[in-house]
């Protein structure tokens, strides 16, 4: 009788816990945890680098940071914990060995990445496996059952109370163990507090230093991000497609194209050094995603003075095949492009396509699938008839290739 009552009460408690714990954890961005590396691509003047920050399963331990790049770039790294201010430094040469930084606490960190005189500060969280109340209940119940059984054996004659207690504890342990897969996962140590879900939007302001850059001369293009509601700097960018921000810069006529990944130089400030070969008006488009929010495209324009310089990034033209051969506005078109050499992943994807209307009012970014070993296929729908400028980008033979073409879209 007593045992049945205890068992019943414990089952009720378990069900109550289930209801309390059924809150699901939010999607995590900008975190590292065991088995989930964070890949962050940054464009330095010295070259584009993808930093690969490996997760850890416990703290303190060594946090591995590797750097992938087409050209050798030497990087100085410094890890700072925002929890206790702890610091650890190391250096790494892209493509070579990885750096080992000391991580002592879970939670928010900043990785300072220096290449020559440029510094990018990458914020991220270190997560380690946590435990939930129900895993502690299970472990505790197993312990109590074990102790009571041992106690019973030692007392030789197992009293009824001991047997009841032991079987009740065993029942709790087994119930929680069996229900384990259906319970909410443990909130890892170091995780951010669960924020109110919302869709904050950012306002972007582009500027150049100097204010009027000259052709063939390095200048800095800066994007300042402010929260649309509070006006405060936006510092919660999620890493998407391996970068906190994707920036496309094109000359108004479409002859010049750059796709770069600006450095976070301060909270809400993204900057990249560029050198452009032709004078005239340039259009800038930044693709960002704030945490707990959707994607956003921020646009701006700036002028470049001087005389035309030879373009070092001379592009060959792609020969695409279109289906249908005469695309129509509002209907999908499939574009297939033959690639030079075996396709390698770039920014986690086999192929990227950027399409811009002639006036620059419309810009879209599509991802392709590999159509065999040396072809890429993209499907997109363009909103208005007219002439579109298209750039296909992919990596092959350790190089990033950019292949432009134009496309007429009918009514
Ligand atoms: Cu990008």
C-alpha cells in the first residue's frame, strides 16, 4: 500500500516536471561547442581568411583555432574572456598548424585577430555540456536506491521500509531514464539567457575614408549599424554562410565586382579595405542577420575619383545555359554554368550567384548545387523585366573564381 502510494506520487511529480521543462532551447548562433565548430570568414588587406574555432567539451581546456586561406597570411590571435577578463595569446599562419588558446570559463569571449595593422574582434560564446534537474533527479534516485539496497543487505533482514524506499527510488530513476530522450535538452554552461523573441532591424550607414577615394589606392569602407528602435550600435550579428556580414560592391556600370567579408572593428562597426580600379559611382550591399531575427540587406553608395587603372581581377565571362532560354519576370529560371576544375566549397556552399538589376535597385544572392563534378546549377526568379548583371562565384584549385554574364528577362 505504502509503496504504491509513493510510486504514484513520484510518477505525478515526474509528469509535472515534464510540463515545466518542456520549454525548448532557442537556436544558437555565434557559439562554439564540442562537435560544432564556428567558421568565420574575414577579408583582410593581406587576404581572405576563414577562422575555424573548435568547440570544447569542458573548461578549462585548449581552444583550437585554425585559419584557412588561399594565400599565406600570418595572424596574431588573442582570446579574451568577458566573464573573468582572462587572456590567452598565440599566433597562426593560415593553412599551417592551428593555434591553441587557453579557455578557462564557458560564456562570452572575444577573439582578437590581427593581420599586419588590421584587427578584427570576433565575439562568440563557449558552450559546454550542462545538466538539467531531471538528470540530477535520475542520478540521485539511482544513488538512493543503491544505498538503501546496500543498507538492507548489511542489516541482513531487509525491513519493509527499506525495500519500499529502494524500489520507489529505483522507479524514479528508471522512469526518468526511459523518458530522458523526450525531455528538453540540457541548457549548456555558458549559454546566453533566453531573450524575448523579436525581429529587431538595423539601420546601416556606409562611409569611406578618405571621403573621396582615388582609383588604385587603398581606402576603408565602413558600415555603421544602429538598432532601428534604440539607435544603439548593433552588436548581435549571427554568423550566416560563414561570415557575420557579406558585402557586395559593384560599380554602377557593373564592370567592377567585389564580394568581401568586413571586419568587426568595434561594436556595430564593420570595415574593409578596398582598392578599386575605375572612377565613378559604386553601389554597396551588405547582407546581415541579427540573432533572433531574419536576414536584412543594407544598401549604400559612394564615389571614387581618378583615372581608370588596369583591373587586376580581370574576369572571364561565364557561358551559362538558361532554362527556359528566354527567362520571364515572375517565373523561375534555371542557370547552369560549366566550372573550371573540381568544385570546392566556399562559404559552406558549392556555388554562389549574385544578380543585380542594371539600375542597382534589385540585388539578390542565390546558392547553387553541384550539377556533376564540373557544373553548377542555380534557380531564381526575377521580379521585373529588363537586363540583369550576374556574377557566379565558386572555388576550384584553391582559388576563388568570379565569372560574370548578363541576362535579359522578358515581360
Ligand atoms: Cu559572402
